């Protein structure tokens, strides 16, 4: 029987641990979730591209959707053991297809 930590709230399915370490390569698009070792949720609302990684850290670059709240956070260095990474290729494609609008001029 799955422990409480291994059971999702929606549906009772076993939680996936995200991509395995060997699936994390430069250029891959991912979403990020904090795992049980970390309460940092600041990465969860975006799609990130893996720029580089080593045995303990991963360098991510913001890929959308939209613009980051803090422009200085377009690149983030995060510990591998504190986050779970999930493939975001389909999400990135869907975000790219979404209609966008640009304000050309605001009337008085």
C-alpha cells in the first residue's frame, strides 16, 4: 500500500518522481516542482530550459509563458536534490500557440 507521501490528492495515483537524472540534458524544456526536501515554490509557474548541470546543481533559463515577475530571475541555479523536473515540451508548444496581444497605444 502506498504511503501518504506517495499518493496524490487527486485520484490516489502514485506520484511520479519526475525525470530521472540521465534524462536531464542541456536544451530540454522542463517544469519544476519542489520536492519533500524543499518548500521553494518560486519555480513552479514557468517553463524552464536546462542550460547546464553538474552532479549537484542545474542552471535553468526562463522560457515562459509571459515575462518573469522579477527580470533578474530569468536564470536560476537550483539544487538537484531539492526539486523534481518534468518534461515540458508539450506545454511549451501549447504556450507558443496561444494568442498574444500587444498594446500599441493607450488612448487618453
